[in-house]
C-alpha cells in the first residue's frame, strides 16, 4: 500500500529510521484497538468526511445546542462581556466535543480526493489568483479524536452528569486575561461539587468515577480546535473565523431572549 510513499525517496539513514518507526507503529496497541496503519505516511494522509452533508448538519445542530447551553446559564450572562468572549474562545471546542458525545454523533472519513488532471491543467498558472488552499485533517488526528469520543461513550453519562461536566469545562479560571477569575473559579468548583453529588447515588460502587470523569474530560482539550473546524465546519463556513461566528450566534440568540 506504500509503493508511492514519499519515505522511499529519502536517503538510506532516513529509510532505516522510517522502517524502525513503522515496525513500532504496526506492533503498538491502544485502548481504541489494534493499529490499522502499515506505515507512517498512512497516518499523515489527509482525510475528509465521507458524508459531509449529513455530518456537517449534525455538527451544526450540536454547536447550536452548545451555544444555547451557555446562553441559558444566568451565571455566564452575569460575567463581563470580555470574559464571556475569552471563555467562548477557549472552551467552545471541548464543549462541542462533549455535545457530539451526548448526541451520539458518529462519522466516517475517507482519503481526500486528489485534484483531477483536467483541473490541474485548467488552473495551471492561476495559482496567484486562487484562494489559499485549505488545510485538511490527517488520518492520525481524526483517529485520536474518534478514540477520545469512544472513551467518553464508555462512561455512559447521564444528562445531569453532562450538564454539570459542561459547567466545569466552561468556567475555566485558568484562561489568560479574565477579570473575574475568582468568581469563575467558584463557579467551576460549584459545578464539580454538583457533579460529584450526582455521581454518588448513581454509581455508589464506583468510588473513582468522579476523578476518572474529570480526567477523561481533560483529554478533550488535547483535540485542536483547528482540527474540529477543518473537519466539521470548514465545508460550510469556508475561510470564515469560527470563533467570530460563534460569538455572533451567541449574542444574537441572547438578544432575542425576553427581558426578565
């Protein structure tokens, strides 16, 4: 499967290193199952959604629910606007991923189709007038994302657990530049305490579930927002800034709410 692999064009020393790394990769095993790649180049191949019209719609629905969740939190609405924007920028990606888990959104990817020879000929010499080429997710990055989602599904969280866990993620006092960090820290502690109180009667025999849930939740932050954007939203929004769009949607939704 690697006849056209670029590794074969490297010098002898690089080829030896590549062979060793490839062997280690093929022998490795993770919690997500046996490795399916036979070479490192396979991991670096770019991929796209197999059914973008379906998956992007499901992702957009999850994003809207995520924004509505934040909008419906009175404690979030009481924060200074600058702090709201900082938290939106920092936390939208892990909250969105948690929404994918809760809504049981699954997806498949395929290798990005190469441009046809006719397209290359027609566009030859026009590269300066073209828009910048968009980045594409790699197979390795998408597999890490799917592994993270699978690990969360194994927890089988209840709706209340999801709600309090979202609050613990959203109210992150470690975001640089916050003016109300102490208040936000108290909100995070409150959400974590509520989550722990919910877990006790639901899983009395599992004393480590609370710590394990927070630990697994922390892995959501390891998934790049750029990957999420390129995979789920770039086919819809083009080169627009996803954070600016989220902020616009948030304040548009908030402005439509009736005054208390």
